[in-house]
C-alpha cells in the first residue's frame, strides 16, 4: 500500500499538482493512519479529488470528465434511464462518431454497470472517470425535470398510409427520440426559456433557447436524428408530417411538473431542412400587475392616470418582443371587474383571461381586426382591446370607438411614443380625430435584470456614462455590472423588466397633432411636460442597480 501511495505521489508531483514537501507531509499522515494517500492529500487541502482522478485516469489510459468544462450531450442522456444513472453513479456524456457511448463513472471497472449499459442502450461503452460528487450533481442537474406523461392520442396521422411516412411515424414514437424531445422541452422550461429553436445545419442539428430575450446555444445533435426529432415535434403540434415544403403553424399543450404549459409551434423550410420554433406560453405571465413590469413611480402614475377615464385610446408601442401584449394584459387585469364588459380581438389568443370575452382573428374566414371591431360596437362593450392596429380601417374604427364612449387599448409598431401619433396620421386617420381620441401612448423595451446574487458594484469611467446619455452634472459615482454565477447560468442576468416612455396628450401636444407637427417637435414638448424618454428611464434603472449600462446601450441607445 505504501508503494502504491508513493507511486501516486510521484505522479502528482510530475503533474505539478503537489510539491515534494506536500508529498512528504502527506506520506507521514498516510503511514501513521493508514488512510489512502489520495484522501490524505484532499483532507490536507493539497489537491482536489478531481485533480487526483485526472492523473490516475491518464495513467490507466481512460478519460477524466470535468463537468464544468464538458457538458453532457442530450442524445446520450436520452438513451440512459435516470434510474440506471443513479444506481451505478454514472453520467452519459456523448456518443462518438464510431458509435461508442462515453459514460463518466465513479467506478469505471464496474462490470455489472457496463454490461447493463451495453444491453439497455445497444451501444458499445467507453468508460471514463469522474468524482462521485460531480456525477451526482450532474445527474441531478440534467435529469432534474420530471418526465411528463406521454400520450398517443395525436391527431392528424390517421390518414397517412405511405410506407415511408408510416416508418417515420414509428421512429418518432421510439423511446430514444421521445426522451430526446422531452429533454429538450423540459430543459427549456427549467432554464426559463421563452422560445426553443430547432435548427438543421449542414452536419448536425442545433438547438438554441431564448432566455431573457437573448439566444443561447444549448446543444447539438447528430444529423441522423434530424428527421425523427422534427417529425416528433410536428406530430405533437398536430401538423402534417408529410408536408415539408411550406411553413406550418400548430399548437400543443403539455403538463410538466404539475403545471400546464401551452406551446405555439411554427415550421419554416430551409436549405438544410425544416426549422422549428416553439414559443412557450407561460400562464403565470397574464397574472402580472402593472407594478410588476418595472415602471418607475412617476411613469406608472402617468400611465395609470389614463385608465381613470371611461373612454379614450391607450396605445402601447415598440418592436416585436418588447412586451406590449404583457403590458396590455396587466392593464386588463387592473380594469377587469364584474361591472365591466371587456371584449378583445387578438391574433392569436395566446392566453385565456378569466371574465374577458376574447375573439380569435381568422383571416381565412374574413374575420379581421376591422370586422371584429365593427361587431364589438354592436355588443355594447365598456372596454375594447385590439391586438394590433395594422391598417387604416382598423385604426379608423378604433379611434372612432374611443370617441364614442369606449376605452380602447391597442398596440402599434413604432420606435417611440411620439412616433405613434405621426404613424396614425400616415395611416390616414384625420389629425383632429387622433388629438381628440388618444389619451396616452406607452413606448417600451425589455431589458435584462441584473442577477441579485452576483452583480458587482464598480466605479465607471465618467466620460463613458456621459456618452451613454447622463448629464455631466448628474453622473453616478457607482453603478452595477454583470458577473455571472450558477443561479443565472453564468450570464449575470436573471429575468427581464420594462423600460418605458409615457406620453400623455396635453392641450399643447393635441394642438401640435392637429397641426401635423413632426415627432421631434412633439417629443420636445412632451419632455418639457415631464415625460422621461426611453433612454432616461433606462439610465435611471442603471443608477438604481436594476440593470447594467451595457444592457441599456444594447437595447436603446
């Protein structure tokens, strides 16, 4: 035993992990207590268990897996049951091009485990080594989402009688493909992703998640599973798997961890095959209140003042994905009561609002926003929500509805609040109607919120802050920046919040609207009347430590 310990010590010395003096100290303890030299070195703090295992692995000719540097791949995880991984303390890592399954094991010489793996997976096993604690942590992390129950009650496949399509359908129901698709969905939910992107590449299949508005690549799968994975998603979303030449849209509902989730699924043909995007619709987002959206107190007060009126138009503007619908839902939550009759026209209806009558736009049936609005006016509503003003007819009816005793909420695609006024006029709405009907315009963006566990305070370069938009006499001494930790996935950010610009139509702005003034002229007057611009609102949130200057520059400046 002493000779074996000395050999290990010499190997560790040659690898530069310990010094000669440390080896001497450890050997003394080893000889006195009989404890293994490796454990003594770890207890003394001279070496980590991982470093010792790496040296031993190199000596016996197997690979050492460090999970902080190498993430297990989903195809490997999908074919090894969690129960087996926990029983033998092992973690599947990847599948090689030669068809071997690399598995990190606490005991790579466990013949029973190797035999069970070979039988269950059908792959030749290439054992690697890692620490027991690291393997247990990896199993917990990558198998952590409870597998939801599968159902075979898929609609839209009964009429497929082609042999090739039947074979593809059979493949998509096999356990490895089912587990891989489940894993992709479950990990996305666990990582708080809003979208899942399944993207065929020339040599493989890329999977990316959009987390807090930013896309991250999470895994790549072999090209050979592409057709089966995409077909599996299409079957789940009630799409035609025989059609791959034109875009399709679908929907599916899944229960994960006892929580119901809806997915909006879209396909698009590309040169390397069909790409699929799944948008995860989280029902908890419709329960948000306006105070949860990141408003500064002054801006929130200005915005809420528009809801105290029984009629008028309230518009929310911003690019796609800036949280306009969420703000409208939060406003409806504020207004919803048994005394109010609320009608909405949406395309699509993504969330069901209790107590609200929601109408799904269907252009194929000629049910457009304009036609839905005309019908609404015959139903005596108090509040009307129009998902989006896209054309002159919809704009005209919405504005006239606001003038005839209805509170109208809608969205527009403009870059800022003053631009919404000129946009409506450009659509063909008379300026005097815009000035009379519109009460409030909210422009917004979404910015990532700094992770509260790892954000770091620092003293910035004053000139850089001035260049970003701070006034020279109002530059903060300290602001916060992103660092990155395990809780936020190393990004330094966790969650998102709004950056807002609230324009109230005063008498002066109404006069400018009638005179068809430019957006710049309207903006100058609005600022003089107390409006914070998007940039000023964002910079104030940087000062408060809620986000970073880099985020505001990325999103707004």
